[in-house]
C-alpha cells in the first residue's frame, strides 16, 4: 500500500504542492520536491506526521509525511526510508515511479501544475 492508497491521502492531497528543484539536475533534468502546506489545525499536522506506510522499495514501515529540520513547521512527502537508513531506497526506480504517481495525482486536482520533462 502506497501513500495514494492510505486513508490519509484524501485529507492530505489538498495541501500537497509540487516544487521544481533544479539545483541537482539543472534546468534540463530538474527534480521535484513534494511539499505539504502546513495546516493550521495542529491535530491534522500530528495526524499527517503519525501516518505510516511501507517503504516502496524494502517494505520497512516509514512516515511518508516528514518535517524538515527548521524552526518553523515545514512538511514534505517521502515514500522511502530516510537517507540515513537507506540511500539506495531513496534513489531507486521504484521510488521514482511512486513519486511520478503522486505528482500525477496532485496535478489531477491542480491542473495548473503542468508536467515538465525529466520529472525524476
């Protein structure tokens, strides 16, 4: 079961936005960050952060909604093990495919976020 199949997806999806991040691949092959607009409702934030799914590569239970290390609450989506657990999971073809699925699901709801070449 991936994030799109989790019960939390319907309440999470309106808050998800895609950001082009070309620092790694440049303008020709940008990566995308899947960010979450932090809800004002603290209970909903805790619900997002508490959700678990299996890593799309190895199956280990992970938290797909994570908080960036900063003073403010900045949330993002990751569907694999954290980098300090398994770098290979995060850089796998299975991970890239799951991220493509999430981006497509977000763009279905927000057509203004048009697909770009070289998604992942």
